[in-house]
C-alpha cells in the first residue's frame, strides 16, 4: 500500500511471516547487503542474509506473534517498541519485550536493522 510508512510495512510483513507466511515478503524490504543485528545472532554464517536472519529467528518458535506499541519515524529511520509472545519449539511459553531500529536507504529499503530484547526470557528456568 503506497500510503503506508516503512515502519508499518515492516510490521505488517513481520506479522504475516510470524503467522506462517513466506520469508520472501519480509526479506524483500531489505536492501542488498543490509546489516541485520540481534543479540543471539552473532554466529550466523551471513548476517547480511535477510531471509536467513528471519528464518533462524522464526525457527525458535512453534508459534509467535508480535504486538507493536510506540513507533517513531523520521525520514531515514524508524524505532518500534514491541512485545512478542508464543511458544518455543521446546513447547515452553514465552513473552518478551524489545525495541527494533530500522535505518532506511534513499530508496526506502532497510539497510540496517538492529533489535534488542531481554535474552534471558529464552533461557530454560533452572530446576530447584
């Protein structure tokens, strides 16, 4: 939709992907060679591969959905605060919050994506 902002377009594509959609729609929002960063993804073979980045994210979950809260946008950037919940592939329920930063190139494609969140939510609780 032409009147959608880059942040809304990203959010819609992420929600579609999380609910079982094709990664290609989400990956198409990223410029060639885009930098993608998330806390546990430092070991990815190619951190510039948007489809691989998002597939490895989604593969952690049986089900996941994200709700976006506060969003700010400028000419070449956007900040999205969010909360995600669902179940991991271990069948454990999870809820966690974070923020994602998008930097846009001159053509409106994302050339840098960084997301930060509470990684402790992914740790298995210790047995007492």
